C-alpha cells in the first residue's frame, strides 16, 4: 500500500512538473505584449469558426501560418451557443473548444474576443433574440438583467476554456481576451454607459484568466484594460495609458457584402502600407479582420441584407483558397517585420522628416541591431530619399523596410508575388446542368392563407423580432373582415420590413421588399373582396436582424403598429386593432422538408417555374478532385438552400447589384470601401454559394433542396469547383519567379512570357516588352506539367531577350492551370 502511494505521488509530481513546463507567462508593458518576459510583435488574423467547418479548420490554420501569422483571433457567438435560454450548443462548426485546440495544434497563439456582443455583420450582433422577452431588459448598458445574462454566458465560456486548459498560463494558446466590443460608438454621454464599462472591466478581472484584457474602440477603458484601435488605418492611434501597448484589433482588409451592393476590394499595396505604417509608429500587435471571412451558413447574416458570402476580400477567400497577390504580398511583409522584432520592441526610436510626406524611422536596439522604415505618405508623387549616405526610391503611398537600415527587403507598393485569377470549373461528375433531375412540392399555404392554425391572437399588430424570437425569417399576420358587397379595394400595409407577401382569400395579391437599405415601406395592391367574410394573411419576412447601432435591439421588424387599411371609394377601414392571429414559420420549416424522407411526397414530370412558395429537390454526384465546391443558383429568385440537410444559407441571385461605382482601382490614397475598387456592378449580388466538401457524400448521391419564396427556374442550377485558372508572376533580375496552381492541378500552358514592361494586366497581357521564343521555351520546359515551378532570373534568361538593357528588366509570365 505504501509503495502504491509513493508511485501515485511520483506520478502526480511528474504531471505537475509537466504542466508547469508548458505554461506560458503573459504580461505587457507600455511597448508590447510580453511572452515569458520577452516583448513580442504579434501578427494576427481573424477566422470565425462558425463561418467555416471543422474539416476546413486545419487547412485554414496551416495557410494562415504559412502566410506569416503567429496568432488567430475569433469572436464567440452567443446566439449560436445559447439559441434558447440555458440551452447550449457546442457541436459542429460551433465546437469552439475544438477550434482553439486546432489553433494550438497548428503552433499558433489565439486571441479570445468574448464580447459577448460581436457586431461582425452577424445576426443581431451575436446577441440572442430571446433576451428581448426578459422584463426590463436593455442591451449593453448598466442594466441588471443584461449584466446577469452577459455574466452567465461569459463565465460559461471562460470556465469551459479553463477546464480544457486553453489559456496560455495553463499551457494553452490563448494570450489575450476581450470584453465588450466597440462600445464607445454607442455608449452616449450619460452615466449608464460609463458605469457599464467600469462594471465590464471589474467583471473581466474577476474571472482570473491570467491574461491581459482588451477593450477595442474604447478610449476611456479603465485600467488594467488595454484600449485598442479598429479601422483601415491605426498608425495615428495612441493608447489612453502609458502602460498600454499600441494594439490594432481590427485591420479591415476589405469589406462585407450586402444584397444590392457591388463587391468591395482593398488593394494589397494599400493594406501593406497601412500595416507597415502601424509598426513604423510603434505599434506591436495588429489583427487582420478578416484573414478568412467564410460563409454565413443558415440564418446567421446580420444587416439586414448581409449576403450569405462573407468573403471580405480576405487573403483566404470564402472557400479557403489562397487569394493572390494579397496573401503572398502580406507574407513577404510579415517576414520583413519579423526580421526587426527586437528592434521594434526594444529599440529607441528616431524620426527624420524629409518633408512632402517623406520620412524615416530608425529603431536602434544596440550598437549592432537596428531596423528602419522609409515612408512616403504622399499619394500623388514618388520620392527619392538620401538616408545614411544611400539613395532610396519610394513610390507614392508606400513604405520600404530595411531590417538592417541599409538594404531594402520590401516595399509595400511593389508586388512581386503571384497574381491568381480564380475560375469556376464544371462538375466533371455530372456533365451538364441538364443532367440534374428535379422534383418539386408546394409549400403548404392553405391553412395560413385562410387564417387558420395561428399560435395565438392579439388585437394589435405585433413587432416581429419579439414575436418570432428569431426562430424563423417568416411570421404570419392573419385576420378577417366583413365586407357588405363584392368590390375591389386597395390593401395598404405599412411595414418596417423587410419583405411582405400579401394574400386575400387565399390568393397572392402582391409581394414587395425594401430596397437599398430602405427597410420600411408602404405596400399597396388592389384586390377583389367578396360580400361577407374575407381572409387577409400577411407573410412578413426578415432578411437578417440589425447588428449594430445605439439600442439597435429596439429597431423594429414586421408590421408593428401598421396601419393595415382597406380603401374603397371614400371608405377606409383600419384593421390595425382587429383580432390578428399569429403563426411563426413555414410549414416546410416545421416538417423539415429539406431532410431526406422517403415517405414525403414529391412531384416529378413537368416542373413549374416562376412559382412562389415552391420547394425543389434534385440529386447530384460529388464533384471530382479537391477544389472547393459551389452551386450556381442563377435563375432562382429568393429563398434558402440545403445540401444533405445542411443549410448553405439564404439565396437571392435576382437581387442585382447597383450599376454604378465600378470605376477602377488605384491603391494610392486612403481606402474607402464605397468609393473605389468595386466590381460586380449590375450583376447578381451573389450567384455562387459555397457547399463545403464535408457536407457531401463521396460515391453516393447528394441531395440539394431549394425553397423558392419569390419565383425562379432551377433549370440553370449547376455545381462547379473553384480553382486557379490563370497565374501570373513577375520577378526582377537576381530574384526568383514563382508560379503555382492548386488542388493537384498542373500548369498546362505558358500563355505569355516577356522581358520588359508589357502592356495590360494578368489575364490580358499584350506584347510590348522583349518577347523571345527561346525564353518562352525555357519557361515552358521548366513549368508545364508541374503544380508549381520556380525560376531564377539570371543571365541564362536575360541573355535570351531580343532587345537591349534586359539586365534592368523584369520577367513577366502568365500561365494556365
């Protein structure tokens, strides 16, 4: 027995020593975060776990690490984890513990942004709608009901993470935690907001996580909270306390997409410029928002009117592909910054102003270690600087990095990494869209349009969010009215949005939505009424709930208050205080039509098109290869889609983006998403929808189910894969030119090769440099048939050109994958 006790004690000591050996001490001073006592620069990127799948996480994290990140940041999505009060969900793509363990397995740090309000263009800002049912509840203020619920959920998350030993002092990857989120925008000038922020800080500290806490966009964040910056540029940001380091929690490297808007893009050159300027100005932690944007599966987009795609023009696109040149240009920037880590975190800073926007910053660590930035913030004119006896050329709106203060290794305006043009490839498992065999069934409307089946009745028009509690996009308002004689009357409905379908006596009399952000509108249609009792059924539809603003929870949806009126001749009948019956959701939602059920009746043969409230179903084979899969829903109207029972989100391909605003893209000057670098004007807001491969069943038929709300034609629906179609690269003499395809595909052809300065851009180059058949042959021999190739630009190539001065020219190559 004594021997056994000694063995047990020995084992316990070994375990304790092991845990101590793996713990990481996290602290900070006014310069930087300190990991085990050493100041560090942090290069982080946001990846939101619910916007991808667990099967995607390892690949996304690997690509993030290869891109030079050392840290991954994510919000915690309260309404995804607590959809109903005290009912919790942590499975599938909401398995946050698994996500942080994957981060640790990848050898990365993590930033935990609990909030629990997240904004993030997420439904209701991540806050559960059921909170609205709690008497006296006010969101995000010094309100006891709010603080109780917020504390309950936040404590739950912290306890789960502690249990799994995921905080850095426990040996885990999490090095920072955040409480609240961008609160300064909405706190107002009263005492309630100030008291609430003080409470947040005390509450966060009471959780004893052993880490620094941050508050983003909160200039009055109380100590020891670290206030941080969000935005496109944060070089001019100054923390509110000398003991707080300069952190940038959201570097917006693109913008989100909304129905009716073009695609917004932020140039790689401007993004790199902003990052370099931040570190040049003594910043030591920055986080890309987003590094991978992903997909708003299910009903998770906020807005209203945020699209299913949350690509965000991120370095890893919605599907997880590397987006070039942004990914590669940033990777080179990160490598250059890491060469200067000691100088940036310990060096004395000396600035030299050359005037007209040109400046130099030297970080001197000791007599032998120093690093320099040379910057030109003038957006119109290039500059040539003489610094420490050497001349340097700086393009307009650019920063050069000199890790040894002598040799430039990187300039933000010179993009030398590959540019990739992505293409959609046909599904080789199914030859054509016509191969898809469709069946259909109507949405069961009978009882609803006759005013039957209501869950409850009120003598007023209720607000939709508090009535449906976000259980569905759909809420039926049903009533009846007696008319003395047969006649035509105008049905007028005032609604706060977002979409309305009106039925009179079982017939659809019209549909309307609030375009371009004008969510409230007045619906007017003429309808035939009979003598006696007439049934009026109004189907109100939300398209994502408001996610931002002062007391945004009070922004209404639905036909709250109305009025709802019938107008005929000189008579107006106000139905607003009628007995209204309410029913949440559609019949097909409740019976889960989107799940395979052999007992459920579907109709084949002639498939109806342009028919509102129709369910469509087909089967398809899993596309071959490894490339991401999308479904092209061109021809459909508005609705929702499921693959093998998994929701891939809302669709609305017939909502066309504005025809104006796509006027080219110049990286020079401050980026504003709505003013430049837009594409997709006049095209469907979103045509392709991501189908994660983990949703598919290789070797078995897969099922696609579409609910069409507005009327569409599934004949054009098609499955495709997304891959690199064209790859272009350039390299100067003495450098290496790199080309690569993806997904196992190989380079099939060299389309263009030139020494010099050819005209055009990737995908549309024109001759005009120094074309040479011999150069073309050498590159083809080196690259064709390979997934990737690297070519050193030396005399063996430069000597093959047909014009003089090739030694100062770059090699430009375009290839087909």
